[in-house]
C-alpha cells in the first residue's frame, strides 16, 4: 500500500518520433517513463475488496505564457482550436467522471471482480493561488525534493481549499487507508519529450506524479485533512495527454492524441503497492505491452485500452493463486485465459528463488471482436471492431468514433496481434515470464525491479528466443521488435 511505502513517481519522458509524410503526420510513439522512489515498496495493505477514489478538479490562476498548455483554467482550449477524437472538450465534471468510470470497469474486469471502487468526483472546481508554472518542477534536478516540493504544495493547497469550499459528506464507513485521492488539473501532462519534435514547446506544464503519505510528509505537505479525513496520498493527473504540433511540410497544425486511462489505472496499482516494471533508470520499456506497469502498456492504443496486468502482478496482489509445478516434467497444463473470468497461472519452479509464470493471453477469447463502450458529452454508445481492422489497431486509432472509453469487453485486445500476411488471426498464446525473486526483493526498495536489463526481476521470455523488449533497433527503418510482436507468444505453428 503506497501510503506506507514512501513511493512517488514522476513521468518525464514520453519520447515521440514524428515522420512527416506529405500532408499528414504519422507518429510512431515510443514512450519512456521515469519514477522517483522514496522508500520500500511492497503490497502490505489490502489488495482486494472495495476501495474509494475521490477526485478533485483543480485549476490555476490564468496565465498568458507560451510555455504552458492552455491558460491554466478548464475553460481554456489546450488544443488551439483543433478537435480531437480522444478527450474532446468540454473537460467538465461529467468528463472526469467518465474517466473514473473507466477505472472502475478496468479494475472490476482485470481482477476477476475482486476489486471494486466507489468513485466520487467532487462537484466544484478549486483554483489555487499560483499559476501553473509556479508548481512545475524544472531543470536537470526536476526530480529533487526541492523541485518536487512545488507539486507537494499543489497537493496541500488544493485539498485545503477543497476542505473549505467544496460540499461533501463523507460516506459512512469510508476507510481513508482504502482511499485513493486524485487531483485532475487543468493542464496537459508534461509526459512527452518535446525536444526534437514539432510539438508545442510547453516545458512548464506539470508532470504526472503519485505521492504517498511518506513522500508528502518529507516534502512538507503532511497532515493534510479533507472533511476530517487524512489525505495520505494523491495522484496528480492531467485533463489529457493530447498535444498540438505543427507540420511544416503541409503548413498545418495537428494533434498527437493520447489519453489518461492507462495512467490512472497504473496510479491505482501503485497505490496498491505494485512497483513499476520498466527500466526506471532510463525510462525505457522492459516488459513491453504485455502488462500494465510499462509505458507500452500505459499508453497502449494511445492510452484508450490498457492491457491486463501481467501474471506476476496478479500473483503479487494475491488475485490469482498459481498452480504449482515442481520436479514434474513434462506436465500438461490447462489455463483459462487472463481476459476471461477466473483466469489461471502456472508457476514452474527452477530453484527456491527462481521460477517461470505461465499464463494464457488471448486477445479475443469469445471470438467476437472488440466492443468499446464510449462516453461522449453525456451519451454512451458501443463501437465494434474486427481483428485486423485497418483503422483501429496498435498503429492507428483513426477508426475511433471519439470520446472517453469507459469499458472494454476484453482488455487484452491491447496485446500485439491482428492478421498476418496470409490473413491468419494473431490472437496471442501462452506468455511465459521468468521471475527472479532475489532481484525483485532487492529492487522493491528502490523501485528498480527491472532497472538492470541484464538481470530483470520480471522478464518476458520471448518465443523467438531473442531479447528484444527494451532494446530499440539501432536502425531508423529496422523492425520495431522492442515494442512487442505477436510472435513473442508461444503457440502452435509460431513461425518464430
């Protein structure tokens, strides 16, 4: 439970490469995230049952600087007049409520209904005393306590104002230790590397961050009370991750459209005590899109569809009791798919501290394609896609109707897949993880479980016997095997 662990995390590098093609802009997005860790990390608190999420909308004093997105208020248009499909305006109470509904539905599904949340979005907006730039950690030492104390001040000031200005009756029986507090602020997340791109340069935007109680105490923002409750954590989440850029070839502005569904889900998992599973030393991917706690999972399908948590995460949280296999080979295993109800995981022991986890990851268990439940300006509709849809896949979401995705029938649709050159369906298979418990235990304290590429605590065993995840191709036009492929799964007739 993060309120006991002193973890804080800072997203400061979603690297984005733009290839300009004639009149349009094609994006290959390669995210890199970094985290700042305060102290020990482990799931010591409750990981199942009912939890509460309390969301507060926060805006800033209006500004006119070009170095932040919008003007610091929710009435401003951070898209410069362009109309996105992802996170369209207005960003009001209903909009943020839709994102909390998305979190509820994700947790209910991927936990096999073992985790449920009661979301409360406070009805009023609070405006803090400073401009956005005054709360933004900057410089080469942006992750230092001196700089992060600016964000901690934002947390303290916002909840103090909410306590004074917002009407809210604390539900009977609410447990603060089972409550995640969220600030939805009026800026765009500073979670994309802007240098070397044609995106608007707004270095004074606020990075997304999670604070637990220990880090708030250390940064001078402890003892926060809201309606008599101790605010022992806070996730700082932007209104959107969508950013504007300019295509000099076509002389047109464009949007790189990203949303916060995966980011909000990952923040909740950190609240439960789950560590980050990418290389926190460099921000590079380590487990690819095969689990939530990696940038390629957080921003899968532009953040619309986060994948199921990986096998280790589910075992760590106690959501799945693995089938134990020791000294019995060969062995026949029947494993229900991760995206179905009552999923199974097998643990094959190598030594007392090392083992494989085997899970069945299927993008389309029911064989009926993908159904998205989409909220848009108060109206909820369903949108359907077939496997291999040319306009909605891991490379493009052009076919998305627009709005906030609040429900997905199978979250593992986010996994690599589609159709091969012969139109054969690529739907996943057995995914094998190598777990080094000694590395996991030694890395929890520093949030560095997967920071050493030569010895990851939680590692995907790629079916082609290669080690591509986390190792980008040195050729600009080489295959992007580091992003994960359908051939990383084990299945009959895998050509790899």
